[in-house]
C-alpha cells in the first residue's frame, strides 16, 4: 500500500525532472521555446492545457505565446481563445492586473471567470500565476484541467518555482529576437549604403550583367549605345571596388537587383528592378516587431 510520503516523493521527483527538462531545452525562438515549455509543464501537472500568456499593449490583450501541444490546446486555438482582451475580464486578466496568483477547482461556479473557458473548453480547475521578468510583469502562466479540484497546495508551490524558469526562457527569447532584429536592421542599412554607391541606371546595368547579358545586349534592352554601357560598367567596377563582371553579377544578386528564378515573360521595366531591390533592402516587418514584441 502506497503511503502519502511515497506519493509526495514521486511528485517531487516529477517536479525535479520537469525542471531538468526545462533547463535542457534547446529552442531559443519565443513561440517554439514556450510551446515546448508549456507541453513539459502540462505533462508534469497532468493538465489538459498550459499557456504562457504575454501581454501585448497595442492589443491590450493577453496572447498565448506558448501553448501545450495537447488536444485542449488545439481546441483553444480553434475557438480563438488564445487571445484574451483585458476588457473582457476573467481570472487570467485579474491575476495579471493584480499580480496575485489565483487557483480554483470550480471555475464553473466562479461568476468572474470567462464563460468561453468554462463552457467552450470545459475547464474546471485553473491555476493562474503572474509572469514577471526583470521586475516587469509580462503576462500570466495558466495551467488548466477539465477535472474539478485537480490542483492542490503542492501544485501551487511547484508552479511558483516553474514561473521563474519560464520567465528565464521568455527573457532569453526576447533578447534573441531583439538581437536578431538589430542584426537585420544593420544588414539592411549596409545593403542600402552599398546600393547608394550606384545610380539607378547603373543598378539596372548591374542587374543585366547578373543575367549574363553582353554590353551589346544590355545596350539593346536599355536603348543605349555599347560605349555608354561599357562606361557604366567601368564606373560600377570602380565604385564597388570590384575587378570582374562576375563579381558585379554576384553583387547584384546578393542585393536583390536580379533573381535567377525570374520568369521570361516578366516585364523588364525599371520599376521591376526596384521591386526586387525593395525586397532585399527593406527591413523585415517581422524583425521590427520582434525587436519590440516577443510574439512577433
């Protein structure tokens, strides 16, 4: 017959294994890392769903940046309950605002709880814990079960320890996203500076060189003389400090002036070249959002 002490020892071992698994995680991007962490936590607490809700100021909402890979997690996404506007209330919003953990085993009897969580997802037991990183409140860690009275005091204490580790994972993901965004912005600025060394006509000629056209072919396409094209090519080599036409072609491809997968029937207008240029030089909106918003 198993004693209460044996049950506690087993539970302690499970919590220790959970912390070891969290520490051993390799994912560094926010969503994959937090999805993995949520799944590990759900398995340890025998929960039906775990979410890492992060506050997004521009939406004034808690957004599930990480959700356990469980059937209830998938159902939550399908119902659109992975976004919780603070204006709608609910206990997750309350825990975030007040900075106080909240636990119940009878969510269906709580008039302050969201009806979608109770009726749409069938949740009965809930643990909400504020998620702070670097002294700043970023969101809420939520653990859910469809069984009533599922979580006890030991679970609540364990969740308090887990929140610290999840905060470290989230902080690491935010830093990686910001560093990536800064690197992409620096790369974009460097590419723009490189392109600025050439006039628009010289950029067009560089793109034609990348396509493998001779000076005579370039002249016919752009309605120029062969001598004018030759002069432009010399200026390009000098301004870019290159030695060969091959290097010019590589330079043009790397900066988006020419794409090798371009269809033959696409127009050869200067505006076309500008579009390729914009795709290469323009900052990624995803990178910009990642620098300011970890859910990006």
